[in-house]
């Protein structure tokens, strides 16, 4: 079945450590996205990529980094520079981001807790 | 500033009730409005609306868009406990901007 796989589902890290969240899709979608979800707030865009080897910052990119070396994969690294990293992270993909009417398919999310 | 506002923030109803969830928006270059249901983790797509006045239906769920008044509603009739979830509204603008509301948490009590 086609879909998006995020791993790990739960992750704990100590302050000062970098951590990488995995996102893989087999939907043959061109565009991929990372969102952060906090209680009482809507999903906020961290980074997105419309094509391999290209990505753009979203609204809250500071303290995060991404790569898009393969169409299927869009890993997110939460660096030690991110001041409030504890959150629920959602990866998503869409067939074509340029249409302006793209429906996102979401992964099951990764919950990161910084101790 | 582009924004999407959902109301109410939370709602508790009994099984069988009908609920209406609201989503208003102020954005530049509106393209579409989407509704998602998030039960525990992954939001799942419900509807995409691009034209005013055309109702989209799926079983007990329906939604409509008013581009003049800049809002959309999501109706759920004969609610069931399985409808308990957070319902997210999102608006797309331009080439690649997608703005989410904070969501409405619906709880359906047996």
C-alpha cells in the first residue's frame, strides 16, 4: 500500500543533541513537507521541497535542517539550536505543489521529547 | 497577515447530535480550502473546496464554502463516537502556501 512512513514514532533526546527524523514515501509524490504541531496551535510549516535536491524554508525553519537527495526521502534534523524542540512532527507529501490546490497525505508523526 | 481561524476550539456532544464546525480565513490569493480529520496521529483528508456554494458530501459529513464571506462549515449529522477527533481546516494560496487553523476538538459521548 502506498503511504508515508515516519520513524521513530517516539524519540527522547537530551538537550544539546541533534536528532534526525525519517520520512519516506512511496506515493511517487514530487513535493514533501515537514510540519510541527503544538497543543493549541495549528500545524506550522518547517521546510518543504518541491523537487529533489531543492528545498525551501517554511515559517519556523530556525534550528532545523533538511535534505532531499531522493524523491522518496525527506529527513528532518532537529539541531541543538532549536530552542523548544519538544513537539509532534508531521511529514506530508503531495503530488504537485505548484497547482495551489494540493491535497497533502500525512505520515503518522514523530513525537520528540527533549529531557 | 494570512490567517485561518477555527471555532469552536472544542466541542462535546452526545451521539446522534448534529454539529457544525466553522472555519474563517483571511488570505491573499485564495486557491482552495481543505478539511482534515486527525484522530490520533496522521490527519486524513476529508474535503477540498474551491467554489462557493457547492456542497461536498461524504456519508454523514458535508462541507460548503462561501468565498464572499470567507468561511467554510463542516457539518456532521447523527454523530458517532468514531467522529471524535480534531478537525483541521487549511487554506492554500498562491503556488505553495498552506495555512492551517488551530483545529476543533470534537468529543462525542455515547
